[in-house]
C-alpha cells in the first residue's frame, strides 16, 4: 500500500511540474513567442497579429509588441523564438556567449528623413545648420554620422550653429525632435525624423516642406540600409524550417493587407500593446511605403549587413560587433 501511495504521489508530482511549464500564460516548450518593437517593425507584423496567424501549426505563436528599450531583454533572456531588433543590437546579442539566435532577414530598410523649412539637395547643405537627432548611439545616429563622414563633413555637438560644421543636438526619441522643432524656422534648424512622423510634420508644421532621404544619402544606388532584422532561435530554425518558410512567404501579402487596412492594423497592434505610438490618422499606404518595410532573406542581405556594420564601426567600434557568415541563417 505504501509503495502504491508513493507511486501515485510521484505521478502527481510529475503532472504538477508539467502543468507548471504551461500555466500562468508562460510560453510552453513547443510554443513560440514573436517579439518586435513598436513603430515600423510592428507595422510589419500587424497582419500576422490581426489574423493571429498560426500557419496551421500545432505549435502556438504568441505575438508581442514592446517598446524599443525593452526589445533587447527578450533576446538576452532567450524567451523569444522570433525577434525583430535593430541590426547593431542584433550583432551584440549574437556575440554574447551561447547566444541561440541567427539572422533570418532584414525587415526594415531605413525610414528616416531630414526635414527642413528651406530647400536641401545634398548632405553639404547641412553645414552651418543645427540638426536635431534622436536616439544617440543607436542606428539612426550611426547612420547619419556615417553619411557625414563619407562626405568629409565635420560635425560637433552643439545647441547653436557652428560655421563650417554640422551642429548636432540630441533628443531621446523622434517624437521629441518633432516637439522641439520651431514652428517659425529660417532654415537654420532641421530635424532627423522617422516615418510616419516625418509626413505628419510636413502637414502640421507646413514650414517643413523639404526633406532629404537619409537612406539615399547613405547609399545612392539601393537607397536603403539594413535597419531592423529578424533574429530566430537556431533550434527553431533547425527544427521548424516549414514555419520559417511560411512566415517568409506570407510577409508581402500581410504587409499589403496592412497598407489597405490601416485602421484595423493599428487597432490590432494596440490590442496587444496599448502604449503604441502608431496613429491611424497619420498613416497611409504611401507613408507605410516610406517606412521601407520588406523581407530580404539573409542570403541576399549578407553583404549589405556586413558593409553597414563596417561603416558604423568606422564611426565608433562600440556601435556594433563584427559578424561572420555564421551570423546569417
């Protein structure tokens, strides 16, 4: 009798431990968490979120939109099966000991524009002006600085214009730049602003009718740079290639749905992340197009990613880590 009781208790303990793995909303061993930051990456996932797309899999995919400052934690804590993040952050995560992630694709290809109240035709037109730049030490900052370096333009951090140089004043976010831009501007102050805020600025502050495309300044041929990438757990990629392929194949169709159903797309995002800064009233198919969201698989993106990393490391070696071919899925 005692042996039977011990056996029953043992079985109950195992059942309880298994239940603990899947209870309380925790992602189970066979489930996948898909994380992305708010903004353009969230728009890239909006169609998947709206449809709660599961691709006919028996494994549950849970979609999560978080702030940009929270996205790294999802990777460092290794709780995401799929995660969209800035490319330079991805290189740092990858180089950490025992990182389980590899890069599957470039998702966003640059969505920053230099807004001005006077006409701009090249990077040299910024000399003698103050430019408001968001996100010091992040992709927009490094990209802009690499453009100045490529054009042999000197720059300095300053609140006021400096003769012969570009003066940079930093802000935390693109929204802070928008708020700080003076309504009446003689052209001495310009702003580096992401879409969709850039289009909204030209509507709400009509003085800012001129702009330079940062992506074109960075690469006049492709008019892009690898901004945010999709990282996938190696174990997920190895054991679930059909799922990765299904995401790849569905991406363009889901994005087209978002362009045609902006209101529903934003509502879907806000249903899982109420703090989203996206506003359907300021979005349109054209604005989303300006966000340069499209899938570029790792095999095709490899050279551009390596080149981009090399260029921003030329500004500051701490901006990103060098990667080899094992970084790419």
